[in-house]
C-alpha cells in the first residue's frame, strides 16, 4: 500500500531502515487510530533514529525497469500486449538483487484467496497499490479445458495481513502486464553498494536515480 516514492525518499533522507526487532510492522483497521512509535516499542521517533537502531541505510531509490511514462518504456516493453521484455528484466533483477516494489491495480486482489489470479478485467493504467515482488514460478492448472501448460506467475507479498489471500501472499499471472505490474517498479540501493544491477542507467554512484537523472539515450539502458 502507500506511496512507494514517498516511502523510499523518506528512508533515504531519514537515515535508514529500522530493524524489525526495534519497530515491528503493525496493521490497524481503516477506522482505527494509527499507533505512534511510542505505542509500538516505547520509544519516540527521534530516539528510534539513533544510529544503533538503524538496520540498513539507503543511498538512493531507483527504477527497476523503465517507468511507463518514459519513451524508453515503449521501446523496450516488447510486444504491445504481453510486455514480456519488461517482465523478463524484472525477473532478472529479482534474481540478481532480491525483492523490489511494484505498483499495481489491486482491485481484483481484494477478492483473491488462492491459486494463480488471471483477472479478465484489470485496468493496467489504474495503479493504486504498492506491493513487494518476492519471487516467480509456475503452477499447473486444474481447469479441464486447459491444455496442460503450467501458468507462470509472480509471487507477491502484500500488506493486508496473513488472513488475506494465500497466507498474506498473492500469485498474479506473469507475462502479460497483468494489472499493470510491469509499469512502475522501484527499489532501494543499500548505501554500501554504489551500483545496482537492476538500474536502467549507467553507474551513477550515490546520485539519486529518478526522472531528473534518467535519459532515453541508447547507452543509458540496462547494464547487463
């Protein structure tokens, strides 16, 4: 959920991420009062941001693949209906660098319980919810009309609690930009690491990689 841009920018500017032991994630009902850090762990925000509580620092955030509003997205997405090239790059980034954030249309996810979700109606331009991409795989179909070909999927960790979906996870069909999953993907770069393989740019060191530093030049595309 939330706004990935603001969240990642906050992590960079505030000094880093706290450990789970220091400040565990707490879910609350929509109409409930958001708990303060003091309510959760007995410390104020200023106390929590002392160096000894920081688990990791971020140098900057960056895109994993070209965002949908840039010309290079149109050049690089592959077939206009499958977006396979974008999703292939997402898979490679996941293997090389680990989980990253994608912003999707989560309306069909509200009704998900298990299996691979392949929604017929899910506007890929209505991006309204950020989730964590943690893996990908394939699963056989139980549909009698299916030809037996396994369905490829993205494994997504959501923030709606373990009572939702498949123990808090979501399997969304892979390979056709379902719900806009390939259109806006982001990651944080750990401060000790000056280069991220998933970056669609040259090595920019600790320069923040966003729309002001991205270009559409051919030599500024993916470094792998």
